[in-house]
C-alpha cells in the first residue's frame, strides 16, 4: 500500500495533512534527477536480537540515485544514541551500545529487503555490496576488572526469507510513504513543494550471531547463532535539489 503525506509550514504554525492512497500494486522509486538522497530522524528505532532489546534515538540514511524510475533503492544507514535495555532484579538499566559498522539495506519496491553493511556505486546509484553489520554492547567489567563486551553480528540476508524463492510477491517488511514540504517555487519545484519518501521498517526473522561470553550467557537459549530478530523504525529520504517519490 502506498501513502501520501503533505506537510505545510508557516512561520508561526505548522499544519499537517495525511492522505491515504487506495491499495495498489508495487510502484517504483522515482527521482527527478541524479544525485544524493539523504535524511535523518530523531525518533526511536527498536531492535531485538534474542535477549537484547536495543533502542536508538537517532538514525541517518543516505544513498545515490540515477534520474528516473527504478525498482530498488540502497542507502547506508547509521544509528546513534543507542542503549540496550536490561534488568537487574526488578530494576531496568540501560547499557551503552554502539554500531561498529553501518547497516546497508537494499529496498525493493514490493516490500522485501536485502541487508548487509556496504554499498557500492553502479550506474550512478548505490547498490548493496554485502558485508556483515556489527553491534557492540558494553556489558561492564569481568571479575578480573577487564572490559566486558558483547558483539552482535547481523549477517547479509534477505527478509523475509520467502522472498528468495518468490521475489515477485508483495511483502510488508518495508513500506514507502510519499511526503512533501514547502519549497520556494522554482523550475525544479513548480508546485512550491519538495517531494520525498518516508521508509517504514518492520523487519521480522532477522538472523544474528553472538560473539563474547556476556552475550552468549544472556542469549544462551539462542546459541551462538539465533533467529527471530526484529527491527522497527522509520526515516525520511530526500533528494538534494530534487524530488524523490514512490509512484
């Protein structure tokens, strides 16, 4: 399903309107010109890997697009301000967490995704180049007062796994909403609006791996390799000096 969101801003107030489009077949990512797409969001991004519940309060994503329409878009995503939720008795505590590498995602127009940690440039646009994303959780110190860390790996994979055998079907791992913000009327923006998309991620069944005694202890029911991880969060993607839409 595609959606359209229009945001109009004035100096003293902001009015937001949301228009839901009727269900439609998968569209395409459409860029008005070649260039860099980017966007950042100060909102909660939730990840669960076994016993580890990770919250990141900032996300930024960027990629390159060629002008015209394409069925895929592959940005590099960087998470920041991350903490892992844990409990000591009945008390909830928060553990410092850092992404050692970015997360690369190739979004397909029919809602499935492929993930890794690297992108490369091909024909003026970024495409997934594989790799494994890495997360580091600082779990404190050992009894010998040595630094204790848990490393969580997110290997390259397709989500959902069903898309490997049936890539033509419709999936809901990723949803794309059209949005717009006011812009000075120009030849590029004749309607006085800059059009962009908001990507909503609802990943399930993420395969992950633990390395380090602390995380193997926390997630021992998962073993060194686990599945069933999730990621929920969203962020905007805007073409610098142009329009980027899902049509």
